[in-house]
C-alpha cells in the first residue's frame, strides 16, 4: 500500500520563521522539513512543498485566495490532501474563502499556523504542522478522507474553516468556533466528530474553482449613536456591491426612519445587505423583533449565524459569480458549505 501524499503550501506567517545564527528571524525552509523534524517520517506520508512568495497575513487580498485555489486545482489529482500554512491574523478569512471557492471538494484542505515562530524552542507550530499533516492524510474504513472539506487546525482542535475566527492575539488556543463544534479534538488520539464532517455527494466530481472574487463590499458595525451622515456615506461608496451589516443581538438595529430609508435606498440600487450579529455566539432571527422585521421588509438578507469572515468571503464569492441578484440573496440565506447551522 502506498503512502498518502500531502502537498504543503506555504504562504508566509509566523509558522514559517526561525532564528539564524545571529538570532534574527528568517524564513524557514520547508523543503527540509523531514530533516528538521524527523518525527514527520513516522507519519508514513509522502510530503511535497509548494512555497509561495511569503506574505504577512495582514497584506492578504483576494488575489492570494485565487492563487491558492489555482495551486490546489492544478495539483488536485496528484495529492491526497493539502496543508496550507498561513499567518494567523487573516487565516479565517482565507480559509473561509477557499471553502466557498472550491466546489465539489472531496479531499482535505487543512489550514494551520502558529503563534510562536517555528524556530523558537517552545513553538506551537511544530505540533500544529505535524497534526495538520496527519489529519490531511487520514482515511476512514472505506479508504475515503476523514475530513474532505476545508478546515483549520490550531492547538488541539480542528474547526470547519468557515465557522472559525481568531479570538486571541496571545493565547496558543487562538481560534474558536462558537456556533459549531470542532470537527476533531486531539489528545492522546485524534477523535473525529464524524457526524458533523461534511462528505461530498460524489467522490468523483471534478473540482471547480472560482474564477473571480468581487471585493466591492464593506463591513458596517452598528453602534449606539451612529449618525445618518456616516451611514449614508458608507452606503453611497462608488460601485458598492455588498454590505455585511453587524447588528445587535439577534439582528436588531435602529428603527429610525432615516436608518431604514438609507438601507432601503441602497437595496433598491442593487446593493446586497446581509445581516449578521455582533455577538460571539448565536445568530440573527429577523422575524423575532420589530427591528429585525423592518430590516427584512426593506430587503436586508439574514446571515443567520455566519461569522464575519464567512459572510464577507461568501458575499465576495457569490458576487463574483455574477448570478441574478435574487438567486444570490437566496444562496446567502442557506448553508452551502456548512457555514450556517441548519
């Protein structure tokens, strides 16, 4: 029986740094991974590395998402799984975007990174990397991948990519998924939440990648005292296509006429407005209170319990498909990749 083959795609980030002889942090050479970490050989996995031009994750743009999707598509038939090394600051955005951009995905794409550079003695990157490789290579009793979707592994937990968010700038357990249980939890053994893991309808469908991402969107977080001038200025940005509206509680917002009228005018111009909650857990229920009902009546779409990262990337992806706007709005309100609790 042949070993599973895994392609590591390095984009940059803390996990790719180590100290040189002078003590300066420099990029790590992942082509020598088996020499640096001999324990990788015990996984019985054939590893290849694709090194992109390293980028700080704060500088990530949709062009990187498209490049990543193309790399995975080009290598899809040659590898059993993929591990993407990414800076932590925007990893949930990139991982969420890839979950939507890779249609008919039937192989693991596991994102990971670290809070401490790989070359530091007590780095968390070593365990994150080795376990991400093990998860990407894991198969079930039928020989199918254990986790054939885009996921994010960090500090002993594997999350659905589009349900993850970074919650801490300092803790090693930097990521969480408040509205969706982990796909796997890692201790002495890796315990998979099999019932939760998404499986493709067919294992043989060709992978389809997004050709375009439309980033003409904005995130608007409501706060007490937001002024009519600020709201109208944001909504009148030239060529604006979409708004992720972060509302209070279960999707509530001011009921003042100026607020509702501004949103209605934007919707009538063809701007897609999706309503998500500012809360770390829970979701939007626009039929519960009058404030939510008024948003629904003026054409705002419910984002249910999507994360901000998921709502932003899903909206960009859907706008890039250039579908009929009513079809697009309907797709925003349903779960396409497990991003919404059903």
